[in-house]
């Protein structure tokens, strides 16, 4: 059976991002971490590859050793249904809204934001 797993790429901020998500989204935890070792492409001791469970969704997390001219875009986002106010306030800190919390007709309370790492989140009340 084919498995699809979201894959988030950071430039040195993977550990900080995983901590924020695990502290903010209930039922989330780091599953495993592999760090860069001596002589590898990335800075020794930083996250090379990790798996985190965000409310039961397994996500791969990676610190790219290569500098890119891009960051996350709103073309991909993680969708969360629960605890809108607390989650939105925490993730939006030092980030920015694409759609601030409001009633948009398709949802009585919905927000779309980029967190401080550039990851796009859609938060919706069920």
C-alpha cells in the first residue's frame, strides 16, 4: 500500500518548529530524530531528518543543508479542526494571516495563516 506523508523543509529551524507544533496542537509528539553527524552536509548536531506526529498525522521534518531562494508557500497548508483561538494565536505570533479568523460563509470560524517559519496552516472549527 502506498503511503503519502507531508514533508516540511526548513533551513536550521526544524527543532524549533517541531517544538512549537507539539506544544500547540494537542496529541502531537516527536517520533524520532536523526541529526547531522561529523562530515555530513548539514551542521553537526542539527536535525537531518525527523518524524513528528501532529494530532495523529505523521509528518517528516528536514533541515536542508542547502540555502534556497524560496520558503513555504500557501499552495500547501496543514488543516486543523479544533481549539481555533488558542492555536491561531500561538501559530500566528511572528507570522502573518492570509485570512484572519472570521466567518467566511463556508465556515463559521476559519483562519489561514503562515507561522513564523513560513508553514501555512488552515484552522477551522468543525
